[in-house]
C-alpha cells in the first residue's frame, strides 16, 4: 500500500477537506487560464482583421468591411457591364474588317470617332443625331411643362489625349463611370458625410424624383430623401438652399447607387463627374459641390484642410441666386406642392449658384481656375414694402 496521504483510507477529515480544496483551486485556475487564452485569441483576431483600434471601434471596423465589400460588389457589376460592351465592340470590328478589308484604329473607336452609333449602343446608351434622345422621358419628369426636363449631352468630339482633371467625361459611356469614393474611411480623419450610399439596396426602390416636402421636412417613406433631409438640416441653410441642394443630392445619389442611362440623364450638366473624380479617391460629399472646378480643387487638396471647418463655411457661404422672400414651391393642378418652375430653372444651372466673399477669402486655393467675380455672391437687401404687400395678399 502506498504511503501517500491521498492514496489510503486513513485520512482525517481535515486532510480530505484540504485535498478537495486543492483540487477545486486547480480546476478554477485551469478554467481561468483557458478563459484568458480564449480572450487573447479573440483580441489577436480582431487586431488582425480590424486594425489596432480600441474595443469601442470594433463595430466601426465591421461596418467599414461591409461597406468595402458592397463597394467591391458594385464595382464588379460595372466592370462586367463594360467587359460585355468591349466584347461587342471587338466583334463589330472583326465584322467590319472582314467586310471592308482594312483595320480601324481602336483609339478612334473608343473615343466615338468611327462615325458609327453601334459602339455606343452596345453599352446600352444610345446616342442619336438628336442630343436630347439620350435623356429622361419627359412624361416622368417634374419639369415636363418647362422645357428643362432634358439635359442634353456634350456633343463635342473627345480627343484621344488623356483627360485633364477638370475636363468633363466624354458622353459615350459616362453613365457607367462613377467617382472613386475609396479613401480609407478613417472616421477620425474625415467623417462619413454621405452614409446613405452604403445602402444602395435601400436607394434603388426610391422614386426617381423626391417630394420637395420630404426634403424640407423629412419623411419615413422615402429612405434617400429622409437621409438627405437629416444631413442638410444640421447646417445653416435657408429653405431655398436646403431644397436646391437636397434635390441635386437626391438625383446624384440615385445615379451613384444605381448607375444607368436613365439616372444619369436626370443630372444637371454641371453635376456630371470630371476626370479627376474618376482618377483619385475622395469622400463622396465632395462630388455634391455645384462647380466642376471647385470639385477638382477640393479633390486635389482634401487631405490638407479641416473638413469640419470647411463644412461650416460651405453651409453658410454656398448660395442659390434666388430673391429673398420668394416662394420656392407652387401647387399643381391637384393642389399638391411641387418645386416652383422658375426656381428649378435657376438651381439646375451652374450660373444659378454663388459663393460669398467670406468663403473666397478663407479658401482662395479652392477657387483657383474659376471666374471669381462671376461666382461671387452678393447679398441684396429685400424690398420691405414689396414683401409687406405680398404678405398682405396672402
């Protein structure tokens, strides 16, 4: 028989208790060590996949990964469309070469200089002799009675030289070329300013045009209009700027989330992206600025300025050239509110927007290359007698 105290039946009750305590302590230590090891493994996994952020930022890291995956999915869809179009172009070239016995320069064909509309049609964007033929249907446009429901494409023949950063994109396949909004998504460095673009599946079912009341007062029925309303109302915009900027942001976001010839045709001409928007990553909010040259300057320098300060200046200094006190809404035949025709004719033109002197003096590098005096917005005091007369009529 062994002489160990735990091996024989002659142990006293106190010795048995000490033995049980030692076993319990050993089991507790093993469980604790296993739990600590499990936590260490989880921390190591999170650091590998989400960076070295503190624990509260892990949720943001997951959201960033999901947003990146969604952006990659959309990019793959666009690349697939372009690939199919290129296959159609190559097939057409082979047929033409066999019929005519000569080769065509691929650079000319890609730039729309071959004299054939088939190349453009293969991408789903027909360019007929009438430049307005590739625009939205007037029956679906809220401007059907104004003549401004169609935004004609640029009919200038693009050159084969590389595009400059502020040049507009050639119209042939412009609808499928969306801006690059990948910039690292560091929320501490540059906050997310168009969060709704991370949910294209919620934007897709939204109507082609927003209700002006939804942009001014918010809504739960239209996801995109409600999100834009929440963002704009945080800033010091008048109702005229709130409605005009909200309307343009709505149309741009519809195209950005669901690119197609139809959504692209609804954009105002100055909203169409310039070359640098497709060449350099930048935050999506910079794509909403009304002036192409201003967007170009911002994208070149966006890492060099304080965005929070810039957003404050922009909300106070970007103005639509609309008389003070004039109504921006009118009623249609069914007594429903709609955007006033004259107001829409103003804010859908680049010349209908201005920047105050405060912005120009604070950010001179952002207005380089622009006609500053034509862009400068000067406040005009309202005619108090006229305003009083109009109010008495109401």
